[in-house]
C-alpha cells in the first residue's frame, strides 16, 4: 500500500491541487501510485493529473504499466481513465489526445465510460471497483485544477509581458533613467533631483518614443 502522506507530497509538488512545482516529479509514477492508493480522495484528482500529464506530453502508458505490475491495478487504471474521459465530456472539454486515450480502453470499458457519463451528468454517485465516489466532488476537483491552471497561465503571461516591457525600456534608457521613468509612470514621488533629470533628459526620449510617425516607421522596418 502506498503511503498517502508521501503521495500527497508528490501531488503537492506537481501542483495538485495546492502548491507550485518545486521538484521534477514523474507524473506517470504519480498516476500509478494514485491507482495503488485505493483511496477515493486520491482518485478524485486522478483526472486532473492525467489531463496535465497528457497536455504537457509527459504521459507514457508503458511507464504506468511497468509500475502497475498487478493485473488488478492495471484494470483499476483503465477504469479511472474511462471515468476521466466521461468527466471531461461532462465539462465539455475536448482534447486532441482523446482518441489515443480511448484506444487504451477495451470495448467493455468504453461502455463503462458512457455509464460513468450518465451518472456524472446527473451528479450522482459512481462506483469504481466497489468504492463509491461523488460525481459532484469529481467535478469540483477538476474545476479547481482548471481554475488554478488558468490563474498560473495568466500569471505567466503577465510576467512575460512585464519582462518584455522591462527589456524594451532597457534598450532605450539607462538603468537610472528607466527607474525614474517607472517611478513617474506609477505615480510615485520623485525627488527634486529626479524631477529635474526627468524634465531635462528623460522627457525628451519619452516624447520621441510617443511620436506616431516614428512608431509607424519602426513597424514598417520590422515588417510587423
């Protein structure tokens, strides 16, 4: 039996559902250990870990099978995959890898997927290998993951844009000029010396940057 504290720690490091990634963790090993845990609380995050590993191109069915040596565990894995596909369908999520993932399932499990969908759609309780699981909790767990993933993506885009502005300013202004420019932009109080320096030196550069004709010429030169 897998120690759940250890599994929770690795889930935490992967970002499910709590904190940022701190170390490199094999998501295939985590998926396998989620299966072996036999804990429905762990199974609730299985769809999120599965989705994340597939989206990042890290899912390796052979690797999971190597870890899941027992036939019973392999069967549970397929059932959880069927459950995950039903959950994705319920939330209207479509992925390019769904066809590949469906090929993992046999005909019986494909039927099971449709049964899971009908129950999840009504937010009832589903049965996985004798364990009852709440469809509502499954939906909420995946929505929590998606919300966190969206926030992380937005933060990344925001930081990337901020770095882009910082880099561009560094090409036009000296470090001191950039600092005063940003203070002025943010509405922060400037010292008397900074005000004089801004008016005498930086303002001229800002006016040049703001010139619409120069902007159009730059766009044309860059072919944008």
